[in-house]
């Protein structure tokens, strides 16, 4: 997981400073929310106000030394459990979708049986 964290950190650290500034943390907040929140079309729309609030929230959670930036160590400590929550969320979403498909197939099958018994 450390390799995955380092790759994501370097992807977000666009200025190569070795720390994530507030603007870079905003990109991280967008990435996180895209993985958790989607509308019916699979696209998340986020107002600037919402992005600012989520960025502040993320910094408050992960910036343990309070300097307004995320070091790699702070990022990795936040990233690992977040990725686990994202995976759990995706697994739950996939299970719910599978259950909905099974219910639809069962409903179709029941309607087909009903038509046969009527005829």
C-alpha cells in the first residue's frame, strides 16, 4: 500500500515540493469524493463552496502537525484507511447492484410465469 500511496502522492504533488499544498489537497478532495459520491449518470458535480469545505475537512483530518500542508507521512496515514473505505464502499455498491439485477430478473420471470398460467 505504501507504493500505491507514494504514486498517488507524486501524482497530486504537481509542483514537486514534497508536500501537498491546499490547492493540491483540493485535487485530493475531488478524487476522494469522486470515489464515494456519484449521481445517476456516474458524474459528481461539486460547487466551489463544497470543494473548499471538503478541502478544509481533509486538511483538518490529515494535517497532524497543523502546518497547512500534507507531508508524505501525513498523506500515507490518511490514504491507507481511505482506500480501504473506498474498496468497502465499492464492494457494497456492487453487491447492491447485483441484488437489484437479481430482483429484476426474478420479477420478469414471475411475470412470464403468470402469462403462461393465464393462457
